[in-house]
């Protein structure tokens, strides 16, 4: 009787192992199919290019644009990311702090408004550069990346201005559903 029990346990283990192997193989093949799709590869390449582009724009803002801005009379002598207000001094804060790191090491509570302004300048610069690239692409290819949209008169969702039907509510944009039509011959 114990031999039957052991044989039953062994067969369940073997069946379970085969099931696990089949599921892992199926999941792996589905994953490979997913990675091989065209749009996934395009997104991956786009993300890599965007990461590099962001690094270039960050350098443009931090290394080229912000140093002249920090020379303005109301900006004192430090670079913009080093601008901060001391909200609460640390134990040795009576002498003042020259840098944000010095204040942090002393345990002071600071508001680093320069870092915030640096991020805003970076964001705006990135937006302007991307908009310029989109405009140049539109001029060169005769097809704009920036698509103009209008509101659907029925569902009020944004749709392409070239659309004949709304993708959301499927109504005709030209209003042909509002016109009275009849299948009967009129005399």
C-alpha cells in the first residue's frame, strides 16, 4: 500500500514538473513574441534617443544658459542651482552658509529654489527644442508631427481636424446625422 502511495506521489511530482516547464516555456515564448513586435522595438529605440537628448538639453541649460543668468545683478555670485534660503539654521549656522551642501552638512533646513528654477528652465528649454524639431520635421517632410484637433460636436472629445467621424462616439462630424432622411421616394 505504501508503494502505491509513493508511486502516486512521484507521478504527481513528475506531472507537476512537466506542467511548470510547459508554463515557463509558454511564458518565455510569449515574452519573446512581445519583444519582437515592431512597436516595442520602436518605443525602446525612442526611449534611448530621448534619454540621450534629455542629457544634451540638461547640459545646454546647466552649462550654457544658466551661468549667464546667474551673472544678473540680483542673482549674486553663485550659480542658479546653488541658490537657497535658510529656513532654520543648524548648530553652526551663525556664520552663514556659502553652499547648499554646507547647509545640509550642518543640519540646516533649506529651500533650494535655485534647483527648482533650474528644473523649470530645463523643462521649458526641452519643450522649446522639441517644438522646434517638430516644426523643422513638418517643413522638411510636408507632414506635421503636431496634429491640430477639434472638439466633436456630440461628445465634446478631441479628434483630428481631418476626421470625418469621431473615434469616440462614431458620429459624423459634418452633421449628416442631424439631417432628416427618408428611404421613401418623395413626390
